């Protein structure tokens, strides 16, 4: 049965309509960010106006959102640099272990992914206060590294599973010790997977809100907390926060383009939303 | 075996981090849930199950369970139905699938806080896009974020906006794995799209559906960012889910002990929900064979 051209066109139009409705909030925010308040508050909404990028400049430079970007970058990059190496090591071990021990650990990791984050936020806050670590980078970084472990391990394990065991054995016969098998034989094979895991972990850390809300302060505030707190101080508030929001979204869109072929695998293991 | 023993060493760094930063705080939270502990007040006093007993007598607790169930069921249900419909549409479409798929996916990848702001600018009274459109037809719009019923509806829509693309992506990938010969022979027998979707394709990808529903329910249970930005649990407590109530207890009222008890209950409840889901769906599976 060949689908008729008319029904195909109809289907295409229906899906286009769905997509347009879906993207409206993003388009609307972008338009708000390049509108003067006079145009932004008109009823019915104005679609034709003189665009201005003044608000983008103001919010990132004059309102100093660049500082929060730096904080976010420090945290996200540190998380990746700690979380991915240790998670990759564990993943290698779990992909090579025989017996029920590794199954138990993997199931435990999956269960940890289920923890309500709010339940962890409470002891994090109490402990960080006790250790005088509120509003410091290490507290936030370690919290996110830990949260990230189940994802990193499951993801990297799925890549290591694709590496044939014969490769390990051949290397062993050539006299490699276990570390060399991991570092010089298996790791180069999974390098593409390693980059994908890094990018997803970066995204996860960049998007995180609850722990950042609880653990960061004036010196370490990340972009999501900054934008959520940004209040109506002046008339241009809407345009300014829209400009900031669009700016926060931009690097993510770039990531997505880099990652589009690997989205299903990453999302299945719970990337992006922790 | 030497090799197998050596492998355990690879688990040490990650194991240490998980024990110290995940398991120890979790244990500490459970420990705190047995104490009467106000942050910055008196030193904590042990009260056994006092916090749990207090919660069981707390109307706000039962209310928040109801709202959590309503919002989780509403959001995940909407996402699944819409996601399956769109995924099937994409499956049927013979051209332009890739760009559509990519564009559709965009809302999912936006930072949740930013996504909530985007939606707030749609739903805000008077100045939001939706109100502006409705008012230009001279109709007076409802207060989307200010009346209890509409606020819950808006929160469900917000969750659906971000997670329907996830459903579409996963279900579309799943539909493409279904054996083609079965579908073709059903088409020969004159089965329509609806029959093919519900009688052949959905049963074929049941494990995937179970998996994706479990993941979504789990995440919706603890969803925080969007509600915090959109309604902060309000108006009143209209959109106060378990997570929002726990946050309010811990970080607004500083009742650390009671909040910990509530967090533990949330963990148990979400585990119970997932367990039931798996049980029911597997039981049905077995009955079918």
C-alpha cells in the first residue's frame, strides 16, 4: 500500500503545525529580547518592529551576567574533569566483571538515579554549612560529580560492552597489565563515546538548578539561579531577562547539533535532566 | 583470578565519591528525619518517628500527595499520548522527517529554569502572548497562573512542553525497530492505521514503553525547577507537590527534621509507584501468553 500524496502532505502540515506551536515560546522570547518595551507590551502582539540587540549587550555586560557564565563554566568543566575519568574507570571494571557483583552494583546505581534530589539537598545544605562550604566551588562541584556518577557509569559501560574481550586478551598476552589494557587498548576504542559522555555531563551540570539554589551564593552563583532570581528592577526587565534566557540557551543548541546522532542513547541513561 | 580482583581497584575512586557524597548524606538525611531539628534553633532532639506521625496528621502533606499524583499522572499521560501520536506520524511520513525531528526536540534540551521562564512569558496575565492573543478577540482570558485549577493545568502543560519531545524521540526510535513483515501482512488483511498502531506496534515495543514511562514518572515525581519558577507552589498551595512542600519545609520554614522525613517518604512513594507499574505491566504480560 503506497501512501497517497494528499495524505502525506496533510500529515506533514499537521506535524509542522505541532512543531510551530511547540517552538512558539522560544521564538516569542527571542522576539521579546530584541523589542523595545513599547513594542513588547502592545495588544495585539506586534510582529513587525525595529529590532535592537541593546538588551543582549546590557544584560551580559552591564548587568554582569558574564560573571555567572564564568561560574557556570568553572563548575561544569570541573564536574566533567572529575566525574568522567572516575566514572569511566568504574564503567570499564563493570563491563569486564563476571558474576553477580557487577549486576548488583549496576542495579544500585540505577536506584540512586531515582533519589529525589530534594532529599539530598537537605543534608548537602546542612553538611556544607557545617563544613563552611556554602558558596564555594568545591561543594557544588562534588555534589554534581556524585549525582553524575550513575549516568556516566551506565553510559560508558554501554560503550565498553561494544569492545570485544578478545582485544583485552590479546593485549594481556602481549604483556600489558590491567591499567595498560584499560588506558592504551580499550579507552582509544571508546574515544567517540567518551566525548559524547563528556558533552552530556557538561550539559547536566550546566542545567542543574536545585543544588545550585541551595549551595551557591554571591560568589559562585550559576546562570540558572541568576536568571531565576533576576527580578523586576526596571522597565526593561522583560527584554533584559529574555535576552539573558536566550543567551543561556544558545550554547545548548550548539551542543545539541553536535550530539544529534547520539541523543537517544544519552537520554535513555538520563542525561540533561539528571 | 588475578584480573578479576584487579578490576575492583577501578571501582575505588568512583565508589569513594558515591559513598561520601551520595550514600553518606542519604543516611544522614534518614538520621535527621528522626530528630526535631530547626536550623539555627535548639540543638536537635531525638523524637523517633515523631516527624512521620506529624506528617500523617498534616493536611498539607496529604494535599501535596494528591497534587503530585494529579500533576505526574496528567503530565506523563499527556506526554505519552501526544508523544505516541506524533512518533507514529513521523513514522508514517516519507519526507522531511529529520529536520522536523530536530526542531521538535529543541524544547527538551532547554535549561528547565529557562524553559519555565519562556512559558511564563506565554502565560503571564495580560502581558503574556496567550492573553494578548485571546484579548485581541475581545475575550477575557482566565488567570493561567493565579487560579488553582488553571495553575495546575499550566504546570502540567509546562512539563509536557519539555518532555513530550523526549517521548517522541524514544518512541519514534522504538517504532522503527518493529518488524516490517508483520505490519505489511496486517495491511494486506486490510488493517487500518489505528489497528496497526495499537494491536501490533505498541505490544511490540512494550518493554521500551515500560522503561520510558518508569523514567518519566520517576523524574516527574521530583520535578522542581519549572514549578519553582512558574508558580512556586502557588497560588496558595495549589501546585505544591511533595518536592515543593519538602523545599518549603527545609529552606523556608527551616524544619530540617520534618523536611527530611518528608523527603524519605517521597523516596518510598516513588519507589512504590515504579514497583507497582512494573508489577502490573509484567503481570499483564504473563497473562497474555
